[in-house]
C-alpha cells in the first residue's frame, strides 16, 4: 500500500511538472526564442558577425553546463527509480532523492531560460519582429502537419 502511494505521488509530480512546463512555454513563447530558430534564420535576421559570435559563445557555454546537468539528472533519476523498486520503501530516502532530482531539473530550466534571455538581449527590435513572424509561420506549418507547436526551448 505504501509503495503504491509513493509511486502515485511520483507520477502526479511528473504530470504536474509536465503541465507546468507546457504553461511556461506558452507564456514565455511571446518573449523568448530558442537558439535553433535564431541560428536557422541568421541570414534573414541579418545577424552581424558580432551577434553571431556572441550567440554561439552563449550556446557553447550553456551546452557544456547543460550536458553535465543532464548526466547528473539521469544518474539521480536512476537512483530514485532504484529506491522505488525496493520491497520496503524508505519514504524519507525517496523524498530526499526526489528533492535532488527536482533541484537538478530547476537548474536545467534556469540554464535554458538564461540562454534565451541572453540571446534575446543580443538582438535588435527589427530582428525580434522578424523572429516573431518566423515563429508564427513555423507554428502554423507544424499545426497543419498535426504536430504540437514548438516551445521556446
């Protein structure tokens, strides 16, 4: 019985996190742009060499941090899964491991948001307008193909 409750708790937390993430995407979407969209359309955006170099530098910095966080997150998720497989579940240990996982997820999200903010701060108003138009067009194409529109990150 205790095991079923803990598994249900973890499932509910995951569902809540996924739904919250979707809500964040839709609210952030108006203000921020994924690096892929910027780099894919750098010619249409008329990025200067300085802007391009700055964005590439930011992406490379965050990518190395992000890779480490992803590895850590996978390892900690494996630990949590392992704890949940036990015959007798140690509630305190499971909740402590969940805190570790949630902290890593928070750091990943923070890193993604930081990159998006830095990229946006590199662009001028005309480039931002162009990106909004490009995103609207890309989302319309995805909807017509039956896919969910892209988020900000």
